[in-house]
C-alpha cells in the first residue's frame, strides 16, 4: 500500500510555512487572480515564486489553483500569467474551465493538469475522459461515498479526495446562489456564502437548512490509502495557519497509525462538530452552523497550535565531510538523504598558535543547524592537527554550505516544461439576430400534450425533456426535435447508459451534455451533442474545445452579461432566457433533514421571506433548488445578440404555451421577475 500525499491549503505565507513545517507533502495555493478563493490573501507573482521555491526546498509539491471560470476579456492576462507560472516550475495547475484546459495544453503539452472538484467529475467514465484529455489527476466530488470513490480509483488516473474542511451544500461547480443573490460568483472565487444564512422549511426562525457541518474523514485515512486514493486534501485556503497545522498534524498521525487528536481539531474550527455522511452514506445528521461555543473553543487552543509551526523543524538528515589543512582552502561537502551533494570552499587555515581546529570544534560549529530544515547526522573530518579556522570562518563555511545545498534541492525538485506560443485568435464576429429568426427551445419537466402543441401548432423549434422521460409515447415524427437533457450529477453510469441505449433504439438523436462524461456516452451512441449549462461555458476557448469534442452548440453560463455573451463565438450558443434558474444541485435534501418528506412543501424561505422552489429527482438522486422568481426577458429579447437560441425553462411552470407566446410576441409581464445577470453580471 502506497502512502497517499498529504495536501494542505495555503491562503498566505504563514499558512504555507505551517503546512510545510508540520509535514505536508504538497501545497495548493492561488495567485491574486484566477483563484477560487479570492477572499484568501493569495500570492502576488514574486510571492508565488518564493512559495514554489520553499516547497521544493522541503521536497514538497506546489499546485497552483486556477479553478475559476474565465471571461474572454481576461484571456490575454491569463496567457501572460500562465506563461510565468509554467516557467517558475509549479508542479501542476488545477482547472475548472474547459477553455483554460484547452489553453494550458496549447501553451505547454507536458505540465501536469488536475481537474478541480468544480469540474464535477464524479464517475469512472469521467475519470477516464480526464485521462484521455491530458489530465493527470481528478479531484473527486465531495458528495461521493466510499464505494463510489473506489470505482474511480480503479481507473488509470490519480484520485484526489477531500478529507477535512468545509462542505458546500451544492455540488461543486454547480452553485449559483451567491451569484444570483449578490452578483458574487462562486465559480469565480467570490462566493458570499449565502448558504450559511437562515433558510427554513417549517417557519421556525434561525434555521440554516443549507449549512452543512465540516467534513472530517481523517480517521478513515488508512482505509482511503488502501482503496487507492493518491492524495488526501485538506480544505481551508481562507483558514488561519493554526487550523492548517492542526489538520496536517492529525492527518499525518492517522497515516502513521497514531490516534489523531480530533477534539483539538474540532476546537480550532468546526460547525457544530464534524460529519462523514457522504463517505459513509449516513446522511441524516450532516447539518450544522458556526456557534458561539465553537468560536470560544478555538481561542483556547490557538496558542498551543501555534507552537507546532513557529520554528523550522529538522526534517532532512545531512552528512558532512570537511578538510582543514594549512596552505589550502578548506572544503566542506554536504550530502542529504535524498542524494543531493554539494561542495563549498572556505578560508585557508593558518598555523595554530595554541589550539588547532579539531573534530570536536568542527562538530560544534558545523552542527549549528537551528533555523534550517537540516540536522547533522555524521561528520567526517580530515584535520592536519596544525591549521586553525576561527569560529566566524566556520560559521561562514556552514552557512555557504547550507545555502548551496538548499539551492541544489530547489533546482532538483523544480520541473521544467516545454513552452510554445499560442496566439489568441477569433473565428468571426457575432452577427446580431433578426427578430424574425429568433429560435426558442422549451424545457419541460416531462413529455405531455403541451410538448406536442408547442412543436406542431406553436412552431417551437425544439423541446427539451429530462433523459428519464424518454418514451415510445412520444410521436416518432417528433423525436428528432426532442433534446434529451442529462442530469448534471448522477453517479449511476449503468442507469444513464441503459436509458441512452433505449433512447437510441427509439430513434432519439439529440443529447444535452451537462457533464464531460455525457460527451463520451453520447459519442458511443452516435448522438448529436449539445452543451448544457453544467459545462460552465464563459469564453470562446471553451467553445473551441467543445467543437473539437464534436458538440454542435452549447448553452452559455447564465452568469454572463450581454457583452460577455457576444464575446463567446466560434460555436453556436444558447442562453437561459426564461425560468426559475437552478441555483443549487444537492445530494442531501435540506427539507427532508428539517421536516421530513411527508411535510415537504417544495420550498425554502430565506430571512427576507423569499420562497425558493425545491424539487428532488429519484432518477439522479439529487435535489435542485431554484431562484425565487423567474428570469423574464421577453420584452428585452432583441438585446441578447450573438446567440443561436433562447432556452425557456418551464419545468416549474405548467403554462408553457403562454410563456412561449409571450416571448414570440415580446411581451412585458406584471408578475414578479428578474432580469437575471444579463445586465449586472458577476464579480
């Protein structure tokens, strides 16, 4: 059994030092741009260079997080940033955006890329897709159970798993709650954590129905190692260094069969304690919030935790060989336990008047390695018994030797990658759509006579239905105008495959891909592929990537404003023009946890009284929470230029024909509505 990597977060330099000094094998951190934790201090470029060197001195890896969605106007800065970070030798780059994946591979064919958990890869086929597309490692969804993770470990790709830290209510990469409420996008590192505020199903005050306890799987670390997990990841780039030190220490103890101090870990930070619910399948006690007593506990343990990382610990043993003879410069050779070997030259010894330099004095002066990561294991001295060096000269020799050895370690551990030019080019400018050519697609919860009415009498171009609603009841003549929408999260690949097989037999030809695994499945059945919102398309490079994947068009992220929509060219696109926008996709039902299924009223209320619809899907095993009011753009539809179609999501509105007619006639509405993010966009 291979020991998995201990991967620690670093939101600032002190947390980086805490992680390394407590024994982390790898660090993940972000720059001040393009990082999914913009509320962390993060690292300027010079600080990044220093951080990478420090990790490589310790023999640790440095993974750069670039797991955000990128807008077209940011791409030039992104290229410059990538060229620099690739040149300084980061050990891997974490990505969410398919356009960024495409860009990195064009800039450097050999730098390792890790698929961030925001890419929502959660099945074996998804892991294999990642491997085939040059991704070395997949950070699996935090919502998976032990057996589900094991199936991914059985693929030929490294698996990284979160083992400690905060849990989001929504599946990573599929949350838009913060964006919709306050224009702060979680997918761009600006999450305002709206889910930690009161949401309730039963009318009681101060219930935080969307707030989960923190994850703690540290006691299961040996089990995960046995199961084949490559890297055990600690969440917390916004946490203080004491938290990082405590988590790294506890995880290291668990892997060494030492019982970790979970009480200390709980005291430094928790939300009403810890949960292992997704991993074990015991999901009934997963909800909690930060309480006053949690904060008080932290104050009591912080001083002790600070002692864990205040000073460098001697982690590397060094052997030294020194020669002290008159008339020739002193030489000091250093050998570390990892095979690094350096030699430095010192002063020329003088003839001793009283006490020549001997082995005891050399051991005393050269062994003073406090403040470094080294400890002296053996010293071989060749002294002629005549020459003498002063203490200051020996100190200088030692400092030069250690500095040279540090440089050698950094150089040996710093990778070098192939770099090539990749000019950013556009295929063509967008052409504003004429009103008489507006194309509408309507998404329904199921196939009904309304769907036939839309297609046959209302001249709707396309109807979307969930893949599980595929049926022989749908008239054969209409099946080529029906798009089958895949669930954004579903761990049962066999079920998806079986349903797709049935759809193919029945003659359905169009598939909406909400996840990269759907692309592979759709290709197997020779279907026409369309991109869904789950792919998170926000730039033209992502569209170029999807075009190479044989998709014929794609939905854009609903977090784009009008200008950003126009920038996304190179592949036909669609926008979410009507509907209660899905703001969360969850694997644990907040209503069930609070009041049970019998009392479910399919909505959660926030502290302002707004009611957010909530519906579950037995097919995918997920729960979707929707915005409280629908997007309405019927009277502004001509302002959305550069797209090929407009999606009208009527899954929460049975009056689909009325909605369709309102849009074709560009009508205003007196009902409560929102313009979505078309005008205000997101940070």
